[in-house]
C-alpha cells in the first residue's frame, strides 16, 4: 500500500483519455499525479495512464475529485489517520 495517509484509486474504465484531460495532474497542489506511458510505444496516446505516483504527499484537499470530469478518482483515508484528516477538513 505504501506510505501516506490516503489511498488513491483511479478507475481506468472511466479515465480513458488521460493525455487529453490531465486535469488532476495539472491541478493537484502536491504533485501527486503523473502521466506516463506504459510501454515502449510512447507515440500511441492509448498507452498512457495517470497514476497517483506520489500518493504519500496527498493532503486530502479533495480538489482532484472535484475537477475530474469522469468521476474516476476515489480517495480513502487510512484508518489511523481518519481523525486527523477529517477534523482538519
Ligand atoms: S486530494 Fe488534493 S492533494 Fe490529494 S491527490 Fe487530490 S488534489 Fe492532490
Ligand atoms: S482528471 Fe480524471 S479523467 Fe482526467 S486524467 Fe485525471 S483521473 Fe483521468
């Protein structure tokens, strides 16, 4: 699961054109998301995905959920951080 307080999931059945969209990548104040290619054929836009590569930096501002036009991002606060993050938001 890795470090960090929030588990971030992207539904790739909804996020199908990340090279066109990139809203989460551009918006996240902590730089959590990255767009990268999944194999050597980097010229093919369908071979790209966004992922929460630096999820450990997430501050649970929820801006990515608000901006994602496909409703593809879900955030889940890890149990031991629930109090801390729910109180601060
Ligand atoms: S909740 Fe905020 S900090 Fe976390 S990934 Fe989304 S935009 Fe980035
Ligand atoms: S904002 Fe949503 S649809 Fe757009 S690239 Fe990010 S996860 Fe995919």
